[in-house]
C-alpha cells in the first residue's frame, strides 16, 4: 500500500517536472531547481543536511546544495522519484512516513501556490487526519516564533495550542491549511483568524515555522 509520503513525493516530482527548472516557488529566493536540489540533499547528504538546522554546518550545506543545483534538472527529479539510497534513514518506510509526509506536502504546495493559476487541492479526510496528527504533536515547535498566543482549530472543533500567551489569536481551517499557515505560508493559507486586530496582524506577519 502506498504511504502518504510516497504519494506526496511523486506528486512533488511531477509538479517540479511540469513547471520546469526556473519556475517560482514560495521559498524565498528559490526557484524550482533550488527546491529540487534541497529535497535531494536533505535525503542523500546527511553530512551536509544538518546545516538546515545547525548554523555551524550552514556553509557546508550551501556548498553541497550549490553542487546539486548545478546538476541536470531531470537528474534531480529522478533522484526525488526514486527516493533515498538504502543506507539513508529515510529509506525505512516508517521514517519516510514520519519525516517526509509534511515535508513533501508543503513543498508541493510551495510549487503549486507560487503559480498564478493555482487552485486549492482537495484532500481526502484520511490525509487531513494524518496531517492533523503531525501538526498537533508539533504545534509548539511550529508556533514557537509567534509573537502572540496561537490556537489552531479544525472545522470540527479540535484544537491545538501552538503558543501560550496573550493576546490570543485563533486560526481556523483544515489541517492542511493550518500546516501551511504555521509553516510560514500565511499569505496562501485558506484560514480564518480571530482575535484583537493588532494581534491578528502580528500572527499573520510572523516568521512562523521550524
């Protein structure tokens, strides 16, 4: 049975291929070629990928990513499609599902929603539930940079506290849209914000995300 991560991986590869190497993305300063290189480096070069989160390794990451960005675009897409090598921890199905479901979903939307003619993708309830579980468990991480209290709410009433504090802003939407909002893609997330006017503005403009 195909996992969520595998499905999102193939969708991301298809989107990157269809839009070509020079299309815009929602990742600041990155075109589709840069995004493709990032995905490949993250899976295949753990010696450099640590620079995503660890500042002392950032220079190495930049160098290695530059090397992959220079590769033929078609090769990068094929590397994404085929997945990580056997020695990579991402080759373990459970690790792939836990670590890549959100990663590939968000990056697929980075490509889709950066295009002028994008439309919202309808997701099945099972996938929305899977995204909610990941968002719920990691809410405090996603919301830690919020300058105001932040509560995430699904249309069915389920909530998760992303940041304690006052004033409080409540963000309501489907898990997929809440995930985009808390990943720093507020401008394209289909959500509703409730709270004091100034607090809502701060939540909307904050640099959220891991």
